[in-house]
């Protein structure tokens, strides 16, 4: 138990206070300290207050110099600068033995981390002398994260910053959590108790008893403990003070999620400017300023990881004659990047290897195989990890969580996805090449690609205009996407993976799978026109059709490819070449539908190339060709051709004729097309309404333009088609501007600019200019 009866300094202070006629409250007010602080000093709970506090008390009591000196001498006896051993029989708050477990040297060039430092300063503020409530729970902050983030450097720097607030001692203890045999709790407690003056026979034999004595000794002391490199919760639970005004900074590569009632400090990767600043401080600001572009490149190539940046900086500091650009060029070689990132005994690879060795074989396998994902830096789903590792989905999910907790993967804030830091991805790929046979790796990739392509094909069929009911062919019907929203979410989340699977199938010669997948994607591609990858999808399909000798499918996918070049990649010459090839193949096999489409896609390319008269001629021929088709697909194609013809005519100044063609397209939509879904016809109607609105605008019939444009925009928004909603919202803004409704116009154009910019649409500059004009208006 802690003795609470007055003794030494406390007894003297009480005698002087009562002799001066002060109450505790009056003295506290006069000296500028809390009432609790005065009470704690007089009761013996605080035996060695700081000199400035004693001086404030002496001034408030108006003590003569000799009494002030006596009060200061009494306080000095209780301060932790004097050596006195504590024992199990005398566990009172004795002074600390200097030199035991001292803080390591602070880093001279420590950079950034201001928000995290501010968090710990706020946590330490209530622990200042006289401010912490009685029986308060001792504060503990857990700093965890990936290897190389600078957790130890941060904790040590923070400890040096906060040291004046903890005059009873600052201790540092490396728990060696990454060693094959981390420090046992009993041994760690022996070191901590020794630093507190408990030595020899006074040291209890067991961990529980040592923990009890440690908590008793720390209950009234203002101590700062840095427990570095913790292995797990079991190792540290007995080492944490239970109550009192102490602060413990606990670092670990594990999240230590099982620790209750602790504060958590997340250290993110440095921002680029912070990374450049750290590099500049290591190599010298003047040297970095001479090569600013190379310094930024180095920051990026080091993945903005503090350890990698420090290694790069120290390599350069040791070689003052070498340029930053030379090291950046070396780091660009991915196969040698980890070899290059070492300086003396500092090695990025070694830091990663310590964590890797802590994993069990299954967790290591999952980590390595995640490196086989199409784009591991953008995220791996549990199902992808399970396929690549050949383990059940539930097992993969648990292992991914474990890898995330250990800082080897990063979790997505919203989706159930996990991604590598760039340098950790290289490390995982190295371990994969070293530990997994080539045949095993190829089998894992093939297994995953087959599954992914089958699911992607089935998911895309949800958007097929002729598909009714749940599509067949999913490799796991129990987990297959249900409905369009779920299917779209999966296709977008796993885009990199199924595109890689399509490439894999093409390289493996599975041409029918490639064609089936591309055909299934046709309708879905209309919803995601901002994806440039559609060029690759339909290029694979064209080659597959040729390999299979399927002429009609070749014509079809050449048309799809022309669309992708025109709309997604904005490569209009390539679009015209593809349309001409499609036209030749379609005419050769007598396919009027694909002939009409080829003329339309070719016209679109010609118009974008500035050859408007040729485009009109191609479109008139397309409309004539498609009008003769009696199929439902022919009717849809005719609506598209009429809309494109009218749009082109309006573009060259023939708005009256454009209105005629768009009115004809509207009649077809209103009449309905047998076999086509209501949702699909609604989209075609919206496209037509957008054109009609622009016709009316071109004719100066602004009031008539608004209604069809709003109808079109409502449909595009509800169908989540940003490639169409962005331009339509901009065009509606023009209409509202001319109608004098400036605020509504600003809202519409600002929304258009956000969408167009997010999807890299070429009209974003136009939207920005219109928004500026509206602000002037």
C-alpha cells in the first residue's frame, strides 16, 4: 500500500500553510496550482514537486529566504534524481535509479507525423502535475503498422518531446517481438522493476507478483514508458501500469486488437511532400534542391515508406559525388529495387522478412500467392486469394485479416479487399519465386483465370437486352451476383482480375471462352464507356473469331472495337480502320445488320476527324440499310443511326433536318420494339430525348429544349451511366443559362464538371469554361 500520512515535505508544507493562515483552497489559488495538488503534497502522495512549483508555493506563502530554502531542500529529497532502492516491504514511490533503461537517442532529422504527435500530446496533457484525477486508469497508446513505417522512431521522438511532463522517469524497453524468442513478461518486468530500484532479493519470483509490485510502484509516479516491438497481447498485459499519471507508448507490427481501453495511433505513409522533406534532411537540403524532380521520383520509388527513404538518403549521404537521379534510375528496376534499398545494416528486405518469418505456412502461402493477382497494389478480394492459394474462401478471409493485422497488407476502408504496399508486393513476389514451383504458380493462375472469366461472363449477362432470368454458367451459383447492381459492383471491383483472365484465355488459345465473354460484355460496356480497356476486350474477341473462322462474329466484334476506339479511347483513326474492316467482312457474308452498324461507327469516326460530309453520306446509307431489317436488333440499330445522323446534321448547321430524324427515332421508341426490355427502350428513348433537346436549343427554342433534356438526364442518372449523364447535364446547363436561370445553370454545370473530370471526359474543359462564364454572369 502507498502511505498517505504526512511525511517530510508534506508535513512541512502543511505547517507553513496553517502558520500563514491559508486554507488549501486559498493556497492553491495564490500559487496557481490545483487544490488536489496541494492536498496530494500534504498527504505525502506527491513527495518531490518540481522546483518551479515549490517556488510558486513559497511566493504565495510569502516565506523568507531561509524558509523557502528549507521547503526546496525537503522537496529535493523526494525527487527521482536521488538513488534509493525500493523493496517489496517498502513499495513507496522511491526515486528512480538514473541510467536504467534510458531512452534511445532521438532522430535529428525526424520529419512529419504532426497529427499523431498532437494526439499523444493531448493524451499526456491531463497527466501534467496536479491535473490527473485520482485513481485514473494509466494511459496506454498503441502505435502499430507495417514494417518500415517508423513506429520506433516516432515513439522515441515523442518520448523525448514529452519527457519534461514525466519527471519521475522515462524508460525504454525493446520487447524483441520479432525475435524467435521474444522477451518473456517476467524478464521484462525484472528489467522495469530494476529501473525502479527493486533489486536482488527484493525482486518477486513470479510474473504475476512482479506485475503487482510494478503496478504498485507506478501508481503514483509520473512515468513515461516506451515498450517497443511488442510480440502480442499476452506479452504486454502484465507490463502495463494499472492506474496513476503514467503514459505508456507501445509499438508493434501487430495491431494488438485484443488490448482493451487503449488509445490507437495510426501512422500512415508519408505524403509525397513529407517524403521529399525527410529525404532532404538526410542528404542535405541544398543537394536535394538541385534535383527536385529526382527527389520526388525517389520519394515515389521508395513508396513513401520512412525506412526506405532513410536508406536511400543514407546511401546518398555516404556517396556525396553521386546524383539523386542515378539512384532513382537504379530503383526503377523492380527486380533490383529491394537489393538497392540497403545501407549498412539497414535493409528494407530484412525488415519485411522479420514479419514474414512470424507467419505460419498457410499465411505465408496466401501472402505469396496474392502477388500473382492481376494488380495486387489495387486490392485482392478473399475469393481471388482463395483461388490463387487453393484454400477455402473462409480460410483465405481469415488469413487476409491476419496479414492486415500484422501490417503486411492494407485493408480497403469500404470494400472487403486487401492490397500491398509497393515494396511489400515486390517482397512477396520474391518469396513466391523462391518458394513455389513454376508448375504450381502456373496452375494457380490458370485455376483463378478460368473461374474469374466464367463469373465475369455470367455477371455481364445480367445486362444483356435479350437475357431473361438469372444467367447460367457461374462457377459458384451459391455466391453468384444477384441482380444488376450486385453484378455491376463485382465486375467493377474485379475488373483487373477478369481482364487478366481474358488475356490468359486468349494466350492459352481458348477462343470460344474469349468470344463468349466479350459478347456477354457488349451491353455492359455501354454503362462504363470511360474504361479504355474495352479496346483490349474486343481486340481479343476479333482475333478469337478469326482463329475460329467465324466471319459473322468477326464483323460483330470489329464493330464493337470501332465503338471502343471511338468512344472509350478517342482514337478515331483506329476506329475508322476497324469500321472499314467490319464493313468489308459484313458485306462479304451478307449481314445487313452488321453492315449498317459498320457504316454508323465509321461515320462517327469520320465526323470526329472533321470529315462531316463523308460522315453524313455514310449515315444516310446506314439508315437505308437498317430500315430494311425486320429484326428487333435492326430497329434498335435504326434508332441509333437516326440519332447519329441527326446529331451530325445539327453539327454542320442543319438543325431542322436533324429534328426530323430525331422525331422519327422517337416514334420508333414510343411504338415499342417486340422482344426488347422496358429498361433498354427507356435508355434509347433517353438518348433520343437528349438529341431532341439539343435540336431545340440549336433552333433557339430554349423552353422546348428543357423537358426532353431533363427526361434524358433522369434516365441516365438512374441507370448510372456517367458517360452520358455528364455531357447531358452540361447541355442542360446551357439551356438554363439561356433561359436566365443562372443559379440552376451553375448547379447543373458544376455537377457536369465533377462527372466529366472524374471520368477524364474530353468535354471537361468546356464545362469549366461555361462554369466560369456563369460565375461572371
